[in-house]
């Protein structure tokens, strides 16, 4: 297939592009900078210089492809709502270009769109995020995507774990939490730290994207989840050891005072990928999160 990938020069995008090419697909990879376009080209894909602020160009590329993988998003938290609006505009343009074609559209989402109370069951693929219970402005986008099969588009949100980890993870949650620990002088957790975070290695996530294009039926999210739930205190202690700072128990108020990532420390988000594995045949093979933290590469840069 000819696959159009937005965000092809990013953390997950580069690995997904490489995986798709290895699987025999021709890839057109969107990048928003010349440096990004060079990275895309070096992977063996055809680069397209464009941004999410150019929906017509993105839609044209989508119309010329057999499948679309949407991974581009600006995680500038000071302008998060505007960035979510830009994403919805682009996805609407892509949907117009694909309507009635039956082509697959995979789009990045997150398991953390659905947080659960401590001790609650793991989030499953069939659960929908409730915009009324979430402050994340991307939630309506995911629910809109799930309606696209009615328009003749095999649309599938891919809910990534909050921690998509690995040696090429330079700007995700783990590097941010390490940076915060170094800045404040401790690695924090909230309460007893028993809240759970799912995790997935970025190479495994890339494999799931390639499998999802081939096998996902559309209308139900895939869960890029290799580890269903790791106690956040274990993550905080691993970060403390690696960063050479103490681990500290915090109240919710103390964590919130640390900003967005402090608030996120308390999220409880165990997530299952049983249906995803059954439908796609996906089998995660790479290191777990605590193994990657123990290897030290996160702390040597």
C-alpha cells in the first residue's frame, strides 16, 4: 500500500515509518521542518513538507494514499486547546478526502483519556471516553473518529500508553518526569503511589501501527499497551535512582503545584490490550518500562 504518515519525523512516527517500509509499503511522510524531512527521507520514505495548519495540503496527500496514519500533534501545553482544534480541522479534511473509500485511517489517541478510580478495572478497548469527565480537549476527536466507519472510512484510534518508552524517547513523559525530578531535587509520587500506569516500548508500538493498518476492523480503538499497569511509586523510585535524587511522597496539592506533570502523577490508568492482541496478532517483545529505566540511557543525556 501507499501509506501517508503525518508526524513521520517524530518519536513514534520515525519508528512507524521504518516498520511500514520493512513491511513492504510505500510511505509518504509529513514533516514540518527541513530537518524532519531529511530524517523522513533517510528512512526511505518520500517526505512532504507540511504542517497541521495546512489542512488542504494534508487532505490532498491523504486522498492520494491507500491508507493514512495520523501521528502529528504539537504537545505545547501552553497552547494545548488550540493545537487540539488544529488537529480536528486536519482530521476533518482527511475524512472528507477518504469518505466512501473504505480506506484505513489510524489516528493517535491515549489510554489516559479514560482514567479510573484506584482499584477499578483496567480500561478496555470498547470503553469510550466521556468528554464531561475529562479535561483533555482531544477526547471529542477520538469519539468523532469512532463514528467515521458510517462514512465509509475504516477509522481506528490508537490509544497509546502515557509512557511510550525506549532509547529514542527524548520528549515523552519519562524524559519530562526526569527533568522535573532534577529541577525540584526529588522524584515524587502521590499518596501511597499505588496508582497504575500502562506502558509500551516504542518499537512495539510501531509494530502495532503496521498490524493495525492491515487488520483493525475500524470503529474500535486499539490499545498500544504492553504492560497493563505499573505502580507509579515504582516508576518514581526508578527515576529517583537514575537521577540521583530522593523519592518523596506528596499530597495531591503538592503534586499539582509542580505543574501539569505533577498533576499527572496521580492518574490511575490501568489498561488492557487483550482485544487488540486478539484482532491484530500483536505480541510485544521489547523491554518493559522499569527495565529501560534500569539500563540508564534515560539519565545519560
